[in-house]
């Protein structure tokens, strides 16, 4: 795809009405890469934004992005920069959605796992297993005696959920943040999904990023929880709210740190455990990144690791460019396709409105032509012109001539009638009729201005209205043909001709066909019936 097309696609995606903070950051950074990526300081800027994004400091990320845009306003254009500033104030997040963020976190979890696999030390998790079995063993369900492989290490991590709740109760009681957990306990059943990790079952996904179909639990936010974590942190994808099991991990890590406090690599080992913990929980769909990490950031939990001189490093950002760029592509794809769909829907609606207006115009013109046919004087004075009008209307209704041709020829016929009407000599009889009508108006309305205005003749009035209607008619489209492909009974014909229209349009189409039929049957006009148009019979 050319640079221009990429830029246009990104700008189109930025107009997506459902854009959230994650989407905005991903799209805007990709756009800036195209515009400013060759600047010497851009790689440093990009890495900082990626770190803000990972830690979900979205406000800081957006502020820095907009500052860079303003610094390069000459290159980007004042209108675009103002548009981005305005858009930034409009984007919000919803914990139930956050689709681009969910996609990114699944990739990030894979990245963490790949780091651990490269230099996997099974002894770390063998030691963790020992500490695990020392914590309230009467509540522990664990059939692992020794950790020999990476898969067994993952199995151990996921086994922590089987520890009795009593293990973590003490830490939970001292944790301020855990009181905000707002996962509903309502049983909602299960759903099928082919999406990995914490991605929603109905979220779009790349074909190479799916997994074998599996069942997952449906979990909801407890909307009644005042100041709940998920409701007050809408940028965090809701999976199951704050991770209570992470407190069990901390309890076990306390045992681990006490037993290995002289180990010079203790901090690295603890961080490897936390890394696998975070990766496994995201990858297996138990919790999102912040639902886990915010437990480790809790002041009381931080103090436990500080006493052991352990600094947790849970924001691994090195070599994550690929994951960030994939998330950018994902977001652009979703937003661009959504905008294209929106445009298509709008075009279909506009087309439908044009067709409806066309059918209403069809009916109105038919009514006027029919009125002209019903006027005795017009039938007597303008038989040829009426025959031409009827033929034009018949062909236009059948779709054999277009709007432009109908407008032009119909206007010409109307003008011809009007000229003849104006040039018709006034007979003595008509003179007497006019005098009679004048005194009638005078008696009714008195000496008002309208009394002295001669009313238009029926022919003049109808042709004027018809010309006004034609002037408002667009040159396109032409009416759709409504003739059936085969002969049917009259009742069947009406049904088949209009069944694809909504109710008001059905009625208009039926009336238009009835008018055409009435015009055709007028014996005075002697219009020949068409054998290949059975609806005219």
C-alpha cells in the first residue's frame, strides 16, 4: 500500500466514533511514525510512549503525543493538529470493551513467555514448588513433586488457584485496593470462543492468532459496587476484576524469600516468577495485565518485597516493538473497516431515501396527469398533448425512460398546453362566465385584491404544478421497472410488484400502478395496451 493510502486510511480510522484511548494512542503513534519516524529523537519518544501504554498511563501518553504534534504543527498542518486535540478530549474507554488493548496484552503475554523460555531455569520454579507445598499443605492440591520443564512451571503457576482462600485472607484484609474488587458472583454460564487469552469471544481477530475452540465462563461487573475497581478504571480490560489469587502468590513468595534470602539472584528469580505469573494469567484468560499488576503495586504488598530488598520489574518493555506494531495494525483494521461499513450503510440509506422520493414523485406526477385527463375541457382541447403525457408517464413508470428524458419531454408538453391556453380567444360564453365568477368573488370577499385576480384555468393550474414538480426532480435515478416477468392474476401481480418495499412505499407503488392502469384504460385517449406489461391490463 502506498504511503498516501496508508496515511488516508489512518486518518479515516481516527474518525471512528467508538475509538477508545488505547485505539487513539495506537493509531496516532502509527501516523506519527509515517510522518516523523526519520527524526533522530523519534525512537526514544516511541519507546517512552510504549512504556506509558504498557503501564496504561494513557493520559501521559496522549499528552506527550499531542505535544509532539504541536511541535511539528508546520509539517502536520494546523487543522490536523487541532482535529487531534479535539478528538483526544472525546475518546473514552469501557472496561467491557478495550479490544485493541486485549489484543496487545495477549501478544505481550506471549512475549514474556518467549523471554522465559529462552533462558529457562527450572530450579527457580522447583524452589517455588517447595514453598507452595509449605503453605497450609492441608489445603493444597498439587501433584507436582519436581519441576523439570517450562510446561510444568506453567502448571504450577495455574495451580495456585487451588489454594484455600484462607491462605490469602490475611493479605486481602490489609489491602486497600482489594476492597474495590467488583466482580459479580452471579452465575452466567459459559460461551465458546476461538480467541486467545483475555480477548472477547466476539472480537475480530487475525486468522493466525486464533486457538482451538474452548469454553470460557461469562463474568460480569458488579454494577452495585460503589467505587468498584473496574468502573473506576475503565481503561483496564475487565476479565474478572482484581486478582485475589495473586495474594496467594505473595504469601508463597514470602516463604520463598525467607528461605532464599542469601541468594544473590533472588531478585531476578522473583521477577521471573512474577513474569510467568502475569503471562500465564493473561494467556489463559484469567485476568488482564493491570488486574494482576495493581495487586503488586498495592502499598502493603510493596512493603513486603521492600523488606526483602526486592524491586519488582513488572513492566518489561524491551523488544516489544513487534507486539506494539501488531496492535497498531489490528486497531487500524477494525477502525477502518468500521468506518467503511458506516459509509456503506449511509450510502444504502441515501439510496433508499432517493428511491422513496422517486416513488413519491411518481405518484404525485401520476395524480396530476390523471387530474388533467379527468378535466372535460382539457380532454376536449388537448387530446394529442394528453396522449403524449400519458405515454410518457407510462414509459417512465415502467422504467423504460429515465428521469432526464421524462422531465424534458413532459415539460415541453406542459409548455405547449400553457401556450395554447393563453392564446385561446375569449368566446362570448366564456366572457359571461368570467363576469359571473367575478361578481361571485366580489360578493364573497368584498373589494379585496384577490377579487381582481383571475383564477387559473384547470389546465393551466395542473400544468404549472406539474412543471414545478419536474423542476425539483433529479436527473437520476430512473424508476425501477415494476413489470413482472410472467403473467399472473391481478392480486398476485400487486403483491409481487411491491413486496420488497416498506409499507408506505408499497402503497405509493400500488397507487402509481393503479393510476397508470386508469390512464391506459381511458377509452377517449385510445392508448394501446401493451402485451408485455400485464400489470397494465
